[in-house]
C-alpha cells in the first residue's frame, strides 16, 4: 500500500489514546463541572430525587470517583480515574482480544472467519482435492 | 444520565436487565465479525477513553452538567457490536467500582446509554454516509451528527421507561420536555467530542476507524486486493 509507508504505527496510535485517557481521567477530571447532570437536575426539578436509593457499593474504596484512603482531593480523584482506566482497559481489552479473529502468522489469513465464507486457503484446498 | 437504584420499579428493572443480557449476548456474537488483530487492541482503548471522558462533566445550563455517553463514538470507531461491549464494560465498572449508576439499574443503564446510543448513533451515521460524498473528511462530521441525535434519543427512552415503571407519579409530558430539552444541550457537547475524537484517529490512521472502512474500500479497491493475495 502506498499510504502505509508514511502511516503512524498502530502501537503509536494505541499509546496515544492510552496516554490521553490517563490524562483525562487522572488530571483533567479534577476540573470537571460538579453540578448535577441532566437526569439528576430533572429529578430535583420534578421532585423525584428522593426516590433514589443508597448505592449498594457506596462503601467501596473508589465510590464516587474518589479514593477513600487518600485525603488530597486532587490525588484522590486522579487515582480513582487512573484505576478506572486500567480496569476498563483490562476487562474490555481482554474481552475483545479473546473474541478477535486470529490470523495465522504463516499465511496471514484469518483462521476462524465465518464458515459460510471460504478463505483463499480453503478454496485452494478445494481446488487441490478436485 | 446514570440511573440510580429506585427511579424505576422492580419489574421494569428486571425487564431492562433481560434486554441488556440479550443485547450483550448478540453483541458478543456480532463482535467476532468486527474484531481482528488490527482492531481488537483499539477496542479496549476506546472503552478506556470513553470511561475517562465520562468523568469530564461539562456545564450545559445554569446548575446543570452533562458528559459524553459515547455510544455513537464507540460504534463509529470499533463497530456497533464491539461498541456495545465496550459501553457495557464501562457501565459495569462504573456501577461496581465507583457506585455510579444503581446495581439494579445496570440493565437500564446499558440499555439507555449503551444500546440506544449505539443503535441510534450507528443508524444515523450510516444513513448520513449514504447521502454525503464518500470522502474521509465527511466521517467525523457524520459521527458528530449521529452523536448529537443519540443523546436526546436515550433521554426519550428513559422517559418511556419512566412512564411504564417510574416510582413517582409525574406528568410524563413535562418530564419528556425537561429530559429531552436538557439532553439536546448535552448532545451538542457529545457531538463536539465525537467529532474531535473520530477526526483525530482519521487524521493518523483512517483504516483503524470502523466507520471509515467503506470509504477506504471504495477508494483503494485495487491496492487492497493486491495485498490480500496469499501467494499460494
């Protein structure tokens, strides 16, 4: 591909997205607006805020995007954000890596594509057996 | 828009939970077609990025804030099935680790902020792609407009759920006006963030953006076919 030669590698793009996510969750989140969100505001205005029940996980170490054992507000929120990014990345990254179509390193052909679409290798096998 | 425990009654929460289980099941199957060695690593990062961005509430009106939902963004970047999986992981972690969004409302939140925004976002995006010129530069704009529509759509579905199983007796029309009104404003922020995020990836590696593949395929048909030959 002519375009590939000047392309940024996937690793660089991935690292860029990762660093941006860490900075947003770990640093920028401190400056986020603290006013109630759209739903909570409407609930207050329409008078059904009090129907909200206490959260079952409200005593967790990171409940409410803070770290219970860190007093400094900036560090507390930043650490919670970084932990969240790493946990979400591990879970969703693990899930999607497990689900992906693996490519056979030798032939660079997906090894588990949907069976109704024959791969080039399968077509070649069929030709040989015919 | 994270719904806490108690806003919706138990039967409605069980029903939304069942819908979420089916939706995630369908997404697990569908995602296998979208994910390959090139896109799989991006999917995890997109989920992490959406989690981070959801922490960034921006002011939308006096005393009201909003944050990105991200369904349209996820669908355009990694595909609708994978996008829903990413969103579901985000809501699960937010619920269990950060006490954001009720545990009994987890299904509701996956349905509203995941399923609705992915479905509406992806549908609007694909519809726009049909009518606008097939150019890479149009992809971020289509994604932004899709994101804009997806947020009030999710707010509207919340109102529908509240009409069915809300725990307080409210005039539904005024609830609808308030919810959709404020979430049109949130949608504007969603559109800007989605436009910038999709535009950034398009600028460096358009082939990593699921929603840009059709545009790329039409442009590089001969080049691609020469690289897919196995050489057997």
